[in-house]
C-alpha cells in the first residue's frame, strides 16, 4: 500500500499555509508565466494560478482550455493548483482561496508602472499584499498578446510557449 503524497507543510512559526495567488488571463500561457509560477511555488507552500476572465470578452482559448494548457505546461508542479475565476475582483479571489499574497511577474519598469496602482488598490481594499518577481530576462519580450500576433501572421513562437500551446494556438488561429 502506498501513502499519498504529502501536501504543503504549514509554516512553522504560525502553523498556517503561506498561500499565494498568481493571477492572469493566460491567453495563452507563455514560458515567462511558467517561470514566475515555478519561482512563486519555491517561495510559498501553495500557489493558486488564478485564470481570470471577463465573461464579456472572448479570448482565443476558453477559460477551461487555458486551465488545461497551464496544467500541462507546469507538468504537475507540486504545491500548485489552477482554478478559473470570472467576473470578480482579485481580492475576492484571494479571500475565496485563503491567499495572503498576490505574486506578479515583472518584465520591465513599464509592467511595474501598470501593476503598482492595482497592488496599492488591492492592499487598500483587503490588506492583501503584492509581491513582484522580476521575470527571467530571456522572456522579457514575451507577452500573450505578442505571441498571439506573431502566431496569427505565421511567425514561429517556438521557445516562447510550450509545444502543446504553440500547436493549439496555431490550430485555433488558423480556423478563425
């Protein structure tokens, strides 16, 4: 008889799990996203990858397809789970999953200027703090929007997304 894999261990000082949320639309998930999620998982007991979507907007992939692509890209990374959320504030997502912190990856000072007001508003609304992780410079030019644009016009996005994401993206964009 085999025993189940151990879950995240509580933080010794408090006995509470250090749970973080990595939010994004992930349409599609890039290797830059994967880098930030992996490093967030090394810093926290549990990371909830929150696939956020606006029900009024249509993405290339459905929220459930995004979840599946993220799970595949992460390859069963321990201490990470992927959930879909729509039509709610990020602070409400954090409350729903019991997260104390939001982790955001930054590619540049432009990302910081965009993210800082949201981080301050989230702290104002709920006390949830935001931790910024600098992205791997190898992915500093990679965004979901640019990946979609390059793929839409026949460019090769190999090395920017997983092979499965690349193939799904090319198939989806060429059927539209």
